[in-house]
């Protein structure tokens, strides 16, 4: 599969509705970009602007979907590390079936 920012955004909006109760920002900047240190990154700027970046090497793959869900949990829980809230959020997604066919 090729690099498709629009497809990534469609996944984001679908997951937001299905697994995050529509509570993540609709205007979230979600895009592919090269990232040498991680598969993805969730950012909340000082102005409150939110973004999710997924490494271009994952574009269009099931790993992109898993990484997107992972980064969405950071935004949903407000846990920017991998602490208790983040772990609980990931477990909630797994129990809800969010990783079915992608993990």
C-alpha cells in the first residue's frame, strides 16, 4: 500500500467514533512523516494543538493502524508516557476488539 494521509485520517475518525466515544479532537492533525526514533508520536502543543505522526515506513500497513491506536490512547488518557492510565487505555482497546485483524 502507498502513502495516504487521507486513509490515515479516515482510520483516525473511525477509531475515534468506535473506541474513543468521539471524544478526541475532530481537527487532530494526523499524518505520515519520517521518524527515526519511533513508529509514531502523539503531541499536544502548548497552545493545545494536537497531532499524531506515524512513520512513513509503516504507511498503509496494519502496523500503521496499531501505532495510530497507540498514539490515540496517549491523547485520550493524557498519559504521555506508558504509565497506568496508558496501560489501562490499551487494555480497554484490546478487550473492545480494536486490534482484531491488525495485531
